[in-house]
C-alpha cells in the first residue's frame, strides 16, 4: 500500500460515519422521531415530552442543526426546530427507514402520545392565561 | 430505542463502514483480505470485525489460522434495509467504487500467489 493511497482513502467514508454518528444516540433518535410527526417543535416541547433538561435538549438540537437535519427559527426567547431534509437525499431516505423501524415500536408510539398530551396541556394553559389577562396575555404569547 | 442507537453506533465508524461495503461486494472475506485492502493492522481489522459480529451484522467461519466473515442479516430485516440504504448512499461515491476495484486487485493477486505456491510445491514433489 502506497503512502498516497493511504492519504487519499483514509477519509473516504468520514462523512458517512459522521452521518451515522448523529443517529447513534437515543435522545437524538427520539427528537428526530418526534419532529417527523409534527411540523415544528419548540425546545420546551422536547423538554416536556422527553423529560430531559433544557440544556440537554438544546445541545442535541444544536448537534442535529449543525449536521443539517433541522433548521431553527427564533421566537422571542425560545428556539423552534423543524426537519429540513431535501426530498430524495440520504437523510430523507434514512428518516423514512427510521419511521418504518419505529412504527411497530411500543416505546416510540408511547413517546408520540406523550408529546400530544404535552402539546394539549400547553394549548390549554395558553387559553387559560389569555382569558385571565386579556391584555397581558397577548403580550406574553408574543414574547414566548 | 436503545437498540436502534446501538445499531447506528456500529455504523458510526469509517473502518466498519468500509468493511461492510467490502462484504456487500464479496460473499466471504478473510481477515487478511480486509487488512490488505484497507491497509490496516490485523488487530484493528479483527477488533472491528468482532464488533460487527457481536451486533449480528456478520457470521464467522474458521479456516486454519484465519477467520472468515460474511454478512448475516436476515432479508427484509431493518438491518438488511439499512445495508441497502448504505449501498445506495455509497454507490454514487467514486472513492467507494475505487475501494471495490482495490479489493478485486487484491483478490486476483492473492489467487496468483496461491497458484504459484501450489505449482512450486508440485514441482518439488515431482523431483
């Protein structure tokens, strides 16, 4: 084996290894699974549904952002994330396969149910808040 | 979802990806083939192959002092679909194709050496 060959071919699959490394974590898999069921999620939704700390949720979401899995949108103090894989890309195919693997998984289904519960609770709290303080409520909802 | 994370962790390494890519091309490969084609040490090749063995990606078969490995994923299983997706992703990469050419060169050189050794042994017996 020549030195040149080694230098060129050592890095062949580095990008692919990095791609799979982004999936080699339970929390990141869960976040991707939750995001593939809804349009957009706030960091607080991930915190509520997974029962993890805000710093852990943000760290994993930034990791997914840097690898190009998600895009972000700031809304007041909180960050919102949504999936951004172009159709036909390896990422999109991988997400489809992941959805196929998780579909019969009871743990994965329970996680989605928990997210729905969380979103419903959040919606109700917002309605109650707006009813209690009509003026203040509108300011607060735009701030959050 | 821990087992799925473990599955992806087994793919999160360049050497293991290369080994799976080579095994998709040939039915069975010896540890020495992996060493020769990838230019890695025997301990590194064996370590990664054992890792893949424990996760159920490959089966082993002993032949003398060498271990042979082949893919052992059940058709239609998530692992099988994952391998197909991997082949799809890597298929468009010229570098990955070059690695397969290198495997062909290595295997034909190995056959020539074995034949030369056999004929030398035969000549020795005749005399």
